[in-house]
C-alpha cells in the first residue's frame, strides 16, 4: 500500500472532479475507485436496504457527473461534498419508498427533513476535529485506520498490503482508535 497523505488524496479528488466537470470519464472512474466504499456505506446506513443503497449509489455518481462543475475546493473538502450528495440522494430515496399518508391536520407537525444551519456547522466542525485527531496519530495506526474505515479494507487485506502480522495490525488499529477516542474527548 503506498503512503498517500490525506492532503494528496484531497488534491487527487479535486483534480478528478475538475476533469469530470470537463466531461472526462477517467475522472469519474478515479472518484469511484477512491470513494465508492465510503459512499456506499453512507447510502446503506440511510437506506437500510442493500439493493436500494446500490441504486442510490448509482444515482450519486450520475449526480456527480452532472454537478462536478459546481464543486468549489475553497469552500470544503471533496469527500464532504460527495458525502452530502450521497446523504441527500439516500434521504430522497428513503422518502420516496416509505411514503406514509397523513391526514391534512397532521401537516403542521411534519418537520422539514433538511438539516438546520447549526447542525451543518456542527457536522463540519466535528469533521474538522476528526481530521485533526487522525492527523495527530502516528503514521502506521493512521494509515491502518483510514484504510480499514474509509477505504473498506479488511484487517487481513491490510496486514497483507502493509506486510505485517495480522495481530500487529489489529494492535495498531486498537491503539489508534483509543488515541482518537481520547483526542475527541469521548468517554
């Protein structure tokens, strides 16, 4: 596994989005390879249905193809932008497939599903804290945690790719997660 820092991954995604905005399919392929596991996880968590999540993921990449020109690197990270598209598309799917008819009198009690501004700000701040805490980890635990939780690799795949015993890799991940927990202030 080559050592790619978060900033290099970000730059690659930004460049790939720029290529997609120009109509280059290779950019979309690169984005798919780099993000499909994470975005599928987002879709699956919201849809609670594997087949539905697969359909939603396909819609997500169609939207990325159509909207790549709208991405502004100065306003946020590409993975945050992509996760927002996945989240919103999955929520739309969920609403469309779980419609409940309510009497008109209940219309006032129905809340808007869009996140409130303070929720979006809190999410962005929490994301920044997580990135900062990840960056504070030693290189090996950071790489292992990132590959396991964001790239979707199993511990066995990781131990083979990093050429270390499985037990060693699991220790790195466990210690790294404990450090993250401490950094984030979770009991």
